[in-house]
C-alpha cells in the first residue's frame, strides 16, 4: 500500500496545493480582524517573524512525519512510535471532523455574501446578513439558509476530492489559487487608491512601537501563525505523505510560508486602508468582514462589483482549505479500512453536514466550538507533531526526513530547534492562554 500511494504530479502543483490549503479563511477573514484587535503594526511584524522562525521548521516537521509514515494522522503517529499513537491519530480525526463542520458553515456564509454583493451590483434588494446565526436563541430562516449553503459547499468539495490528488485537488488548486491572488491584488489596488487610505497603511505596518508588543499580542501572533499555516498534525501530515521521497522539505515549507504570509499581508492591504478611508473602526473583531466591509463597498463607486470580487476571493481561499480538511478525513478512512475512496468521500460529506448543524444554531454554540476545535486543538496538534518528530523518531531518521533523502540530511540545529525550541514556545503559549483566558475568567467570577 505504501509503494502505491499517490504523489504530486509537479512541484508547481505541490506548491499550489499546499499554499492553497494554508491560506484558507485565516488569511482573508481572520488576519485583518486580528490585526485590528491587537493593535496594528506590532502584531503584523511579530507575526511575520513567527511565521519564519516557527512556521518553516514546524511545517517541515509535519511534512516529515507524513512522508516518513506515508499515512495521514491516523497511522502517522503510531508509525513514528508515539505512545498511543493510533488513538491520538483518531482523536485528531474527530477534531478535524468537528472543525470542518463549522468551517464549512462559514464558507457557506461567504458564498451567500458573494451572492448578496452581486445582487447589490445589479440593484436587487438582498439581505446577506440573514444567513448569519443569531447571538442566542434560534432563527429558522438563518438556520435553513446555512444548511443550504453548507450543503452546496460540501458537494463542491466532494466532487473535487473524489477525483483524487492529481486529478482533483492538485488541478483545482492550480486554477483557484492564481485567481484568488489576482482578486486580492485588484482589491488591494482599489483600497489603496481611496482618499485617506494611507492613514490605514501607516497604522497597519508603519506605526510600530515596542510598547505595543505586549505578551498578549505575541501570544496572539503565534496562535494565528499556527492557525493560518494549517499546522496541527493533520493537514500538512497528509500532504507530506504525498511528497516525493527525494524532495527537500525546506523548499515547500519556505514557499508555503511566503505564499501564506504574503497573501495575509495583501489581504490586510485590501481591507484595512479601505476601512480607514471610510472612517470606520478596524477593531470590530470577526464582524469586520461581514458587518464593516459591506458598508465600505456600499460607499465606494462600483462597490457591489468589488464586494462580489472580495467575497468570491474569500470563498476561494476557504474552499481550498476545506478541500484539505476533506482529504485529511478521506485519507484517514482509506488508509485504515477497505472502504473505496469514492464511498469514503460521501461518508465524510454526510458526517460533516451533520456535525455542522450544532454551531449554526447561534453564536453561543458557534464561538466556543471555534475556540475549542479550531484554535485550541490545532495548537495542541502542532505540539504533538513536533514532539513526535523530535522525540519519537530516531535522530538519524528525523535528519534524513527533514532534509532531502538521497541528497543530504538537515542541519543539526534545525533538529534541536524542532526538538526543544518549538515545543517550549507552543507550550508557553498554551500555559499563557490557560492562565489569562481560562483561569483568569474563573477567578474573575
């Protein structure tokens, strides 16, 4: 089975696929509001540093784990010698299922907003906000709209994943990702040419003060880098299992960070200067995209057109990442059972649709669901992955996998940074989060 495992068709396809799954909603939706929430330039510059210092080696570790085992997370941890590795793999399989449910629902919101912006451009009355879940209680219209949009996203993902790595995922990534980047660039140009946009640029990347670099900002930047790069012992482990045996892992890791971080910065330039130009607040949190930006598009010439482009681009970003989540789950089934790929895809699709229902009811369910299965469990998965490479695989095998097999091993400092440095940083972030967010709230009560 290991020898027959499909691999990427080309280096370009490899990069488009891996960068595509890394970009996701984290860059176009989450990054701009995180910048607004955590004070602008200090967060941005530290995030760039973290993406290089932690992101590149952590990606290499997850790629190495997948290539070493030729399995997704269900099988990879056990093959690497992690105690209870198979149980750990199935645990992360469940986590990805739960996370994909709410993530697919959000992509459904984006799809509905794209339709709404198109209707606006055509001067048709359309309330896109009707798709958003209420803060509490139950709204039937919102619930039905979310189910319909979520179902549409699931079907489109399934149709791609069922065709396999080369014929489905890689081919779709080579088409969607360039279009996404072109849309972001066009929106960035429009945003930067608005009167007053330079005030947003200065706040975004130029107004740096060391006093703004607080522990909360640093922890947020580290957490977002892990989220944005799709680290977590799942996505990148699966795609690592499809890498060519002689591929240097540094190359895809570096290009993934460049593509992912670069797209986040471009998305910030597309959003934040426009928000400042219209005199609105960048600190509106997750609602920045769904509440604040529609006001921006409504106030500028041809705003409906640009709004439609933005939400189409945002849909493309989320769609490629969602395909990656589907592939994690499908690989988990096909690697460990006799179920055929096509049947596994539709089993996964049905499970995701069912698991998407609870968080679509209201935000009292959605927000904790996001924090638990998104940010929290993803950071835990990244920690487990680097610990597995650093502590469970023999040093010689880890160095061989981290380098280019058949050419040269990875440098020793990289191995020790993965073994000691990254776990210490991620563990520190977890402790800080527990002390400040969990225990802090408990003591306040």
